[in-house]
C-alpha cells in the first residue's frame, strides 16, 4: 500500500515564467496541482523538503495531503523538473486523486533469494533487465514494490512478467510478456595457450645457444656469426703472432741449388 504523508506548501497568485523565476529567487520551488475536474492551483515548496522526498524510491507512489486555504487535497507527484547542471528541482507537478482515479506509475522491483539460485551459486550473474515496472491502477491499490523470487533459477533461466503475481486491480502497461531478469553464464577471460611446436622450437633454440656459448662461437643466425667467419677466413693467411713457433721450412726442390 502507498504511504500517505502531509506536504507543506505555499500558495502562489501569479502564473507564468516571470512569476516562476521570482519564486525561485525567493528560495522556493514553483509547482502546480491539477486534475480532479478543478482549476489548477499554483503552489511553492521548500527545496530541501522536495529533494528529501525525491530520494525515496516510492516517491511517485506515495500520496501527499496538501492543505491550501484550509482545504486538504490528496495528490500524487507526477513530474519534477531539475536543473541540467545542478540537478536541483526547478518545478514540480502534482495531480489530484480521488477514490476512482486511475494512475500510471513506475513500481520498483526487488529481487529475493539469490542464495537459493543454483545458477548464481556456481558463478552465474544476475542480469537485471528492469529495475522498475510501470503499472496502472487506483492509488490506494498500488504496491510499494514488486517482488521477484530467484529460488531454483539455473544459468540461462529467465523471469518474465507473467511469472509475477500483482495485487488485484493492478495491471502492467505493456501487453507483451517481457523479461524482468535472467541468470547469465559467468564471464571468464580466455587465456591463449602456447602450442607444443612453439615450445619445442624455443627449447631447441636455447640448447643451441648454450652449445655455442660453451665453444665460444656465436649461435647460428646470431649477430656476429657471419663476421666471425669472415675474420677467420681472412686470418688464414695472416702472419703468426709474435712469439709463436715458426712453421717448418718447405723441403728443397729436387736437384739442389746451382753452384755459383
């Protein structure tokens, strides 16, 4: 059932943008009460009171009794305009309600028994499609929230509006059987595994590098390998280093030397 509370307001005697700006300069929020086959009533509200009421999730479901000129009127908040930068309220619309008045309002959804859902227990994620559901009905019949039971839901299961029991006289404004929530599979980041061929090639390269390091020669294909080979080839005909033993003399040709 909606909550009924008293709302303190002040009356305004002038309409229009200029009068609304004057009300804001005076530190109040301009507003209007309409409906109920009566003329619109101009009002002004304390901004702190209005902001406090707006923070209530059931703000648009609650019934406010407004007293003006000694007469009480039952109203419901229809719309509150806020400043685009500061988010402070700049205008409020209220509607008069009677016993048989029908209204369309959003009802917040509450989810229960997550621990009793096998899909959530194994790592599934509750995917909420609708946090609010718009319904139509009499103000006194409106629920302050709609309950959704998650008991027994597996991964991949969904809850539709047809599975929810609404109070008598309350109907949803959407004709189709829409989804309220579902249990989605857990999100896992894929890890790319190295192939065996890549591992073997890496191991062979490491063994070859170790063998070349042990012999003092660079591994095949490593930087400096070509340069080392070139130096070795060039040094084949080079003079021996100082202190090195001289090579044996070449044997004389047959016939010996000629006498002078």
